[in-house]
């Protein structure tokens, strides 16, 4: 069944594509609010094909909505007969990312930087949402008004007759949370402002690492946009790292500058804007772990109990050459190793390591470092012994520690 307005646009574009072949052309388009391209615009074939895809998606979506409405009407009639109540339609939560790809990316680009194939055909060019000016100038209210009503004297069409208020709000929030860079201003959202004030100097406005740090820091700051990062960093680990820092890197701890709620907001902003992980619910965002599981409550597998004095002898003979006699990561070999050995005295180690984690790290090693997997040559009991020594000598506080016999 034809969809009024959309099918006619599709036919017009399909005819146009057949005529132009692979060349470029100049053509006057008649004024039509449903079309993105207006007035005297040079359009290449790629832009036309991209527009065809958008119109096709809109046509299919319109047909789906029409079919769902017919089915829903029958269901309502039956329910009203049985229950004597009117059934309200159920609407799915708008997906800002999908709406952006279907309606906006053809001009603004997949990354929101305005570098689409249609860019050269528009004057002025589409808005670059990743620029500092956009972060400063564009409020949420202004963006909603622009999407709904269009922008005069530009190719930005009014979408208010095709997208409802929830859809427009969803796509604007997607652009703001995912594509726009953070900016330290009073009007910016708190999470974006906190990141700009505390993190962007090293990690960069785009989460890829500031250019100056790539030449002056070893190792350089984490690039949050790499695909492997999302699979490596979980939220709890990131919270702990922001709070206590990371040993042998330029990453400091922010425990004294930021409270736990602020740290949680920064972590969630990084995960959403740069790592492209869905924003957690409000309950999970507020449930920031202040401390990991108390180390005293963790145990070794299979009911093992470590012998601290036996473990000390093994540590001094095999581990201190890298981790140091004091567990500070400054053993004789540490100066030739990159990344550096673990500093057990660093706050991040003391708050993040317990008996179970030590046992696993010693047994399985750490990929990408000099730390080997000791389960190839040691028994579980021997691993528990050295883990117990490290735990009691370096991880536990003085009040918790038990005496270690001097050999």
C-alpha cells in the first residue's frame, strides 16, 4: 500500500539516480519541506543514494506502524468488550542512536563531525557536533527546537511533522551524550564538566589521549575509544582507578578532589561517550562501590591456607628481583621491564587486591607483561604460600597484619 508523501519522494529520487549515472550535476529542487536538499545545491550520486536509504527506512517504518495500528485496533476492540476499559497504545522507548542513523547521519556523518558525502553539496555545511563551538553554543533546548522546526537559510529541515517529541528528545540526547565533546562551563552537564576539568588534559576531549601526552608520557594515557577497551575495563575497576590512581603511570588518584558520586558520574560519562557502552540505570549509577570486598573476607580456592613464612622465602628468592624486597615494584630487574612490575604499596593495589585476586594473578600471570603463570611450575599450596606473604607483608594495614617470622 503506498505511503503518502514518502513513496512519491522515493520515486522522484530513483528516477533522478537513473538519469545522473555516476556523474555530478546541478539541479534546482522545488521547495519541499520533506526533502533535506533545498535551493541551488550540488548533489553527488552518493548523497542521493544515502537519501534513498533514509526514505526507504521511513517508508518501511511507516508501513510497520500502520500494520501495528490495525492489529492494535482489533485488540483494543476485544479488550473494551471484555473489560469495558479503553486500552492505551504501548510505545517502545525511542532509540536515539537508530533515529540519528536513519535521519541525521546522511548529512552530519556517522560520527557527528559533519564529514558526510553530502557535505560538499551544502552551504553552509552541516553542523559539526564534535567541535568546541558546538559544545559551547548548543543547549538542549536549542537543539530540540532546531530538529523540530529546522534552521532557516540552511539545509536543516524541520522534522517535527515526522518525529514526535520523545523521538526528538532521544536523538538530541544521543548527540549530546555520545557525539559532543565535554566542555567546562556552568551550563554543561555535570559529568561532562567534571571530565573536562579533571581528565581531558591527559585523555583528550575525544577520549583518545591528548596529543601532547602521546609524546611525553610513557605509558600514554588510556585511549577509551579503542574496541578492546570496552572488553577490558569494567565499571568497578574504572571507579577504583579514578579513586586511587594507577601505579607506574601518570594516572593520579582523585579521592581527595572528588567524592564518590562525582567519580561515578565521570566513569559513566566515559563509558557512554567514548566506550559506547549503554548508560546504566540511575540506581546503578548511584551505587558506586566505595570499597571492594574486604580483603580479610577473601579466601584461597579449595580450602587452601597459605603459610606466610614459607611464602616469604619463595618471594625473596623469586619475586623480589622484579617487585622489590619492599614490594614497591623497584627490584633490580624493574628498570628493564615495561610495563613496570606491580607496586604492592600503591593505594590502588592495597584497595584492589585480596587473597583470591593475588592467587589468581600469581597462578595465571598477566598477559602483556613480564609476570609469568606460576601454576605451570608451582602447586596450589605453594601459590597460596607466596600470596599470603604478599598479602600480609604489603597489602594489609599495620593493624590487620600478623607477625612474620624473620628467617
